[in-house]
């Protein structure tokens, strides 16, 4: 199949995309949309596919061959068949990009950046699938690396414990300070805030244990919650501005750490279904959230980069 003359039919592209771990769960109707905008690209060994210092112009899925990826003088990994490059940088809106060079003669399926964004705007199930898949990857990376999941979030001073329930305007003002929602429209935040319920807990309350069903998330307004990852012993503290439990709720994954209140806590409780409904009605808000989780995953990929690191999915 590896040559620079023959074409790859839409059906062949669809069947290949179906074998990719990141896309395998998508229905054929959605994969067909991706396959229709993908095109085959042949790169001789030593060719530059993506250049560091430039915004990501396209996403590539490797059909045959291998691609070496570097960033900031560090080797991120060698990407082979079944893996892709460019996705994280594109979704993260990262201007630094990545240096990607063909190690061997390489055949890829390329999706231009504009085409990817257009597909995500037209096909919400694909966008939601990518968000959920990235959230699952982040959870797995945090467990494997024993990295504090609150790292990267702005540190907020815990305000005095509110003595009354927050009104709608106060909820919107609060959410506009949170990293996932800083650029969201007031209308989108209004829609989301109506689905939230204010909850209060005293110190020492177990919010959930490892393995529990992720029934929802808590946007912490005031107070501190202690988290413990049983599998690696990591302990961390989540305070004001942290969307506690959002990763697993959005990913539809079980809780991956124990959460116990350290102090009195006030939080806005919501479920992932309501958040997804808002995303579906507000494309820009959904893309902002995708950008946040993509940057999150990009930091984790860089954190575990090593000279002999294995290929990473979705670079």
C-alpha cells in the first residue's frame, strides 16, 4: 500500500480510521465524514511533516511508516501505524507546534486544520467523542505519573464561606473566573448555571470513593477537598476554582480517587449530561473546553517525555 502514486479510496480510509483506538468507537456514519475530508500523503524518510514554531496546519494519522516527534528539545515519541500527530496542538491552539519528521518512508491520512474544525462544528458527536477520549487519557496519565490533577489551574484564594445561596448573577461571575469557562458567553453560562445546584458540606465528609459511579461534578466556590489516589498514594488538595470530578464525569468513567472535605465546603453541583447539552448548543464553549483538556494532556505528554519514551496516542 505504501507508494506515492496510487490513491486510497474513501472506503479504505474509513476502514483504516475504524482501527484507530481514538476513533474506533465512533459510528460508521461519523467516521465516513472524517474519511471524506482525509487525503493520503506520502513522505519520504527524513521529510519534515510538521515544523516546531508554527501553528499546527493539519492532523496526520499514520497508515504505514513512523514519525519522530520533538518539542522544546525533547523527544515526545515515535508515532507509528494506528497513531496520530497534530491533534493536541491543534485543539490546544498552541502556537509552538511540534517538530515531526518521517523516520522511514511514511504514508498518512491528512486532515487539514480548517477541515477538522468544520467537521467538529457540523458533527457534535465527533466533538463530544474527542472531549471524552481526552478526559480518559488525562485520567490514565495522572494515575500513571502520580501528578497532582490540580496543577495548571489558577490558584484562587478561598473566599469567606457564603452565608446565603449564590444568585444567578453571582454564579455566572464565579464561573467566568474558572479556566474552562473564561471565554464562554454569558448566555452559555446562564444556560449552564440554571442546571447547577448549590451544595454545602461540613469537614470530614466523603464525597466519593475510588470506583464509585461519577454521578456529577463539584465547582468549588469555597473550602478545601482532599484527594487520594489509592493506586499510587498521591495526595492533593482541591480548592476554589477547581471543577472537582469533571474529568471522570465527562469521560463517563468511574471515580479514580477518594475525595473528602477538609473544611466546610460550598460548591455548585452539576451533572455531565447538562454540561454536554450546553456544549451542543454552544460550539465555541465546547471548543474552549476541548482546548483546556488538550493543553492539559499536552502538559502530561511533555512531563513523561524521555529519550526512550514509547509512542503517544494523539500527539
